[in-house]
C-alpha cells in the first residue's frame, strides 16, 4: 500500500497433493499421490499466515487447491475451513479498510468427492469453483478416476446436491484444440448446465490450455486464430441471452487486467503454499524450481518475498521483450502475459495476444487504448526489463528544451483526473464555515484550520462522483488521516507524515443520509476524527485527504502507465485540508469562534 507498510497478497493453500482423479492432461502428473499422513494440514496454514501477519504481509484471500482438497478427511477439511472463516472475521476491518473485499472460504475442486463435505460447505458458506471438460463427450475421455472410471455422471449428481445450498457455485473448463473442434457440442452443454443445474453459468470461466513441452502431452493447444474464433462464436451465440453478462465479463476474465497473468510482477501478489511449507508462484509454477520461492518453515518472509519478485523478474527476462509489445496500445493491460507460459513456449509475448486484442476492442468503454504509449512502455520496462528501458526513453524528454506536458495539460485531457484534482468535488464544513477542498499539488496557498474536540465536521460530496464508475455500489469515499508527526517508512527510510487512519464508506451507505446542501451528499465525520484524537499531533499541522476508492486506484494506475504524470504527481494528489488539533479551555473556545480560519502563504 502507498499509505502504510502493509502488503496484501492472494494465498493459495494446497493441504494435500492427493487427487481422486487421473486427468490425462494433468500438469502435476505423478505428483498427485500423497502417501504422507500427518497432522500438518492445518498447522502449516496457521503457521504461515501468522508468520506473514507478523511481517505485515496480509493474505486478504485464502483459497484451497490441490491435488484435490475434497480427498481430506471430514475433520481436516472442516478444521481448515473453520480456521479461514475465523481469520477473515478477525482481519475483516484491516482488509476492507485497505480496499479489499472479504469473501467466504473458497475451494477449487473437481467436484468428484464434494458430497462428502456438504455439511461443512453449508455451515461455513464455502464458495465453490469446480472444473470439468466441455463438451461432456470429452470429459469422460480425459477426466477419469484413478481406476480409469468415467466421472461425469457422479460429478453432475454431486452438483444436484448443491441445489439447496445458497453458496456461490461456478465451474471452469480448460479448452484445447480437441475441445474447440467440438464447439457446437460445447455450446449445447453450456446451455444445459445453465438451464438444468444450480451452477452460476454467468460466472463460468474459459481457461485456454497450453502445452507443457513434455513428450507425453496428449492434447494440442489452440492457435491464436482458433482462440479468437472461440471467443467470437461464444459472443455470437450468447450476447443478448440470459448469459449476456457472462460472455461479456467473466467467461474470458483470465485475459483481462484483473487476472494474475497481467501483472507487472505476479511475484508481488500471488503465492501458493504447500503442506510441507514450500511456496511457489501458482498452480502453473507448482513443483517447478524456477518458480519456487522458499519454505515458510526455513526462510524469513522477507527472503520469500524478495525471491518471489526476483524469480518472476528473471523468468520474464529469460525470453526478453517483444518489439511488437512496445508498439501495442494495450501493453498497460496485459504486461506481456504469463511468464510460465512464455518460457514454456520460448516466446516473449502472451500466447493469447490476439484474443486479448479482441476482448479489449470489444470493450472500449472499459479497456481504452493507451494514449501515452511511449511513456507507458518506458515505465513498464524500467521495472521489468531495466536494461532495455533507456532504449525506449520518451524522445520528448531527451532534449534540454523538453516538451513534457505539464500536469495541468495531462489533467485537462483526462476526465478521471479532472475529478481527482477538482476543487468542487469535496466541501468540508467545520461548524458553520465551509472550505472548498483542493489538491495540495495545485494549491497556491497553504490553508490550515483549527479543530477541537468540540468541532462539528461534515464532508459534502458532489453528486455523481461516486456513481462515475462501472460498479457504483463497489465505490466508496476514501478518507485518509495523517499526523503532523513524521516517521520512517520502508526499506528506503523515507521520512513521511505518520499514517493514522484510512476509512472507507460505500456509496449506498452515503446516499441514505439526507443532505442539507443541494447537489451534494453529506457525511458527518466528527466521530471518525474524534476516535483518533490521541494519535494525531498537537504540535504540527495534521492532514485529511479525501477521494473515492475508484479515483484512488485510477491515480496509481496512471502513475504506473504515464511517466510524465508519475514525475509530476508523485505525492498524494487528492483534495486535502491541513489542521491543528487542540484541546481548549473555555476562554480559548471563545477566541476560536472569531479566528477559525488561518491562511499561510
């Protein structure tokens, strides 16, 4: 996080490598046998989470993977699910205050033995992500039990057992050329699952299969043209139907910026933990030494985190950087793709490049072409391929008479930035005096006010700002309180104002409060500030910053993708007010009434 020293990660936990199936294309192959019987199923997870937490690395999401998690005993499975639930409850406030959503315990499963754990699933509202092959005719060919028995009938019967359980239930299907060749059957089976099962097929996922490079690969990966044809065929078939949202948003979510493969460096965010304490990048990198980060019992969290970042960096650089990516307006979205697959194929761009182009072009309201591509390329390379970065340094900045656009010019060309820097989005009312809040970066004067323990403080938020995003209900007022006292942050030892509090209030909650100012919502923040009155400075001016969670995220994305903006907006750009906080005697309160506002040039 930018404002504090916590780091938030996805944690995928593998309590057992054992699997009850023998899928013919399984990437784990002989590793799906777990003969070791011990009591470490829960101990490793709880030990790892505690060790991460002590190092201020917070798993905001813990999912169970395998092997196959449903091969665990009822007792072991329940104990792990119960632990995850209690962890979420304990850390809910910290996680949500930092912009992450706390969900339910989640498992990834082949659904073959899920009937064994129905009681636990229902008790703890476990969300389920299952997997099967489409079309069904290929499922029983490729996804067989350890005894080479067909599995589809039992899996579909198990799905029926979930009908009365209100948990989230979805499936995904990995698509190879063999599946693509039966696309008509695939479409009919999707319709069947939607109409005849309790699975949420709007949350279905296509996974595009890739070859491992091993001699025993039995399936063939689709080429890029076939991938695009699959995507177009699905849109043609399902747009305008009850599955419209799915085909537009979730079916191909793997290829959008929210997915792990589209990170600058996925080693900063995603971790897979095995029962023996080994930590890998993900399910793709599992058991591969190039994606092994360390062991939670043997290595410090700092060593593991540094190894993770370094290993992903090295794997990206093994195959280099593609010139086509330097000219692509969507580089800022895909970041050249998954390093594991790139190394498997010995290519230096995403194996789904053409497919991603189609997805981005079809959703231009969400995925706009990068108008500052030159700068974005430099920013990306400076992080992931630094030896190449200077070759792509923006030409505008190479001369002494730089034509670098000013911050005001960049803001003027970007509607989102206009809101971030606007001086009429937020109005602070202290007792009877109003203050139009401006960005500290654009202020010509420094405005400092006085607050006391008796001050009544309201914030007015312009109508429409919270709604100006794809999902308004997910948007929130984002409020930050910084003490005037300073502390040393991070390994680089920067001296900064001490971060006291981050507080979020979501859109629907704000809209319920009746406002006394036309065109503005209102939030009474008097009590929020008073909660921290002993944590803020009485000697130096303190700081209140306001923005929305959506605008905040946009600012940091802009920083990453636009070197010109990054240079000029490196500090917090959000609307703010500085204030002294004092405890006054009666006579001082009378004086304050007459001298509320203080301006310093």
